[in-house]
């Protein structure tokens, strides 16, 4: 319930408000000031004040006390006198504006900034060609044993043992093949190959190569001596010794296999200069897609490299085990008619770092 006294006060306030509004309507009206013309845009510019102005700005200013409000005697407009315009100093040039945060320095006594040195000589561009990285290397010692098979029936006829030894950058490769079993009793054959040289940034570089073999018709021997400084090779085979030009990166028929193992070629055709001790030849070789071959060691992933056959000449095909440092694990031989003559297939691999 609302208090009766509060209701009486509200009624009295409403009556007084009605009397005041009626008086305004009867005796006059409030005139609002006319709208002034459009003012020019406000432009502000920051300038440095002279010392006297800075002192006046820093002096404390007494705040005027607010005037007491008078009892309202009717609507009245208050007028405010506009302040007189203040004359601003002339704008100095940008370079003449002092930094008020730093002490002023006399230009005559200011230190002169050092000038940049003048370039009088420039070092020429480096002509140093970085050496190629060292190729992969073989374990210090190793031995690979192969079975020798013959014909399409892969009849076992002998075995081959290849060994190597690394002594620092010097290497020695050897391969010994011989017939075994009944074939050795009927027609004994053997072949020995030896390659000596050094391991360089380009791979194997043979210094000497020796070959001795007996195919049942007497012993055949050949030798090649490499002179890399003179770029010549001395061949001593069935004929009198002779010198021939030594192409870069030449290999003998034994070091060729291990050079490919150290630097497997990309897929495609490539060439190598090769000697067998009796002559020089350029081998055209095809690097083929990787495949899986069956061996006495099980299935091996291998990179096949096939020599492009020349009419009336022997050729070969090699497989390099990708999971066994690209060591040669299968070698197939073709006769002069291009027919498979024999093959050696891996049966054992032994490696040692001692």
C-alpha cells in the first residue's frame, strides 16, 4: 500500500509543473541561437614554444571557484566571450626545430660525423673449385665366393673367389677362378686377375693390372701399367709391349666392377674406358631398373648393368646387391655369338674392418 502523504506531495508537484508550463506558453517563448555558418576545418600544428611561453605554461594556474547557482527567475541564455586570438610564432624550417628532449648543442662546437670510407680496392671473386666428396669406400677386407655354372641347365663347373684389401688409400683386388669336380678332371681351367692402385676422390685408380688364365690351350698372360701423370698406359699381351693414350677414369676389367659398386650409376646408358691388359676398349653399359634375383643366399634386390654387345665380341652382365653395399653378386658371360656361356652366382660374402 502506498503512503497517503507521498501521494499528496506528488499531486502538489504535478500542479506546480502545470502552472509553470502554462506561464511559459502564455507570457513568452525561448529563442534558440541561430545556426552559425560552417566553421573552417580545424588545423593543428605543433611548434616549439619560446622559453618565455614554456615558463608561463609551467607556472601553476589558480582554478576559478564555481559560482553559486542563482534561483531560477525564468529562462535565460548564458553568453560566453570568445577568447582573443593568440599570435603563434612563425613555423621554423624542419631542420631548425630543436629537440626539446635533448640539450641544445652549439653547432660550432659539435663534433663532425665521420664520413664513410671510400672503396679503393675490391677483392676478386674466388676461383677456388671445391673438390668432389670422397666416394664410398669398401670394408678394409672382404671376400665373395661364387659358384660357376655353365649352359642353360646351369651345370656347376667350378667356383670363383674375389678378395680385396684396403690399406689407407691403397687397394688390391684379386679374383681366382678354377674348375672343380669331374670337369676339373676332364679339362682343368683356371684364371687369375689382380688389380692394384689407389682410392681417389673419383674412385678406384689402377696402377697395375695382371691377368693369367688357362683355358686348356696353354697359359695366356697380359699386363697393363698405368702412367697417370703422362696419361699413357703400357700394354703387354700376346704382342710386343706398346704404349697407348690413357683416357681419364680408365678401369681394368676387375676394378670396373668395384668402381660401379662404389659409385652406382643412375638408370640409363653410360661409357667406361676399360683394358684387359692386351688392349683398350670403350664399354657401352646400360644401367637397368632394380630387380630381385634368386641366389643361394636367398632373394636379393639388385641393380643390373648390362654391356652393350658388339658383333663378334664377348660381353657380360652384372648384378649389384643394393642391400650389400652394391657388391657384385652375379656375373653372366656371353660368347662371341651373343649366347650365354657361363655364370657365377654368389654363395658367401665375408667382410672385415680388421
